[in-house]
C-alpha cells in the first residue's frame, strides 16, 4: 500500500487532499475513542464499522482519481492500529483485510467504485462477525477467510 500511495502522490493525482486529510484525521480520532470504549472482543467489529463508514464518506467526497489515495491511506492507518493490538484475532483480521482492499483498489480504476467496494467488504465483515460470535481460533478464522477469498 505504501508504494501505491507514493506513486499516487508522485503522479499528482490527488486534487482534494484537504478533504482526504480531514477524513483521515477524523478516522484516527474515531478509532482512538472506539478502541477505548469497547472490550477486546468487540474491537474487530468496531474497526470494521469505522472503516466502512470512512470509505463510504471518502468515495462520496473526492474525485475518481483521488479514491485510490483515500482507500490506501485508510487501509494503512487501520492496518497499523490493528496490528498494534496484542490480541491474535485482531492481527488475523488485519491480515485478512489486506488482499481484499488491495483487490478493491485495483478494481477501483474502473467505474462503479462504490459498488465494487461494498461487494469486496462483504466477506470481511462476515469474517469479523464470525470471530466475535464463535470466538474462532486464529487458524480457523484464517482458513474460513481463504474460502471466502476463493469465492471472490
């Protein structure tokens, strides 16, 4: 994701950076407040909810060429915060998000970016719900995601 962000900035494709940066700052504050309010087992779902809301706002407020930059910034910040947690389930969730969002960014060069994003987030949210409900062990959660990833 870092090379993608660097490439986007180098090519000068970012036109609404003030709006994107404002969104990212709001995302960081929301994540900080959320992670301080909910128990450990609820942190995965909290991250997913904030991420989906942030992506929805981002896709509606920035031009088409800025969407890749915004998606990459949101992913990097969310992944960094998630990997910083000590719980193993959160780390598995973060690793599972990488290929899905990366694929979405790649497919996002075409039309209907918001629809593609919604479709790609479905298996991620489903996995988060499985982790919270069934208390799956990391290995089981990862294998569950692999099945979902194959279906995509």
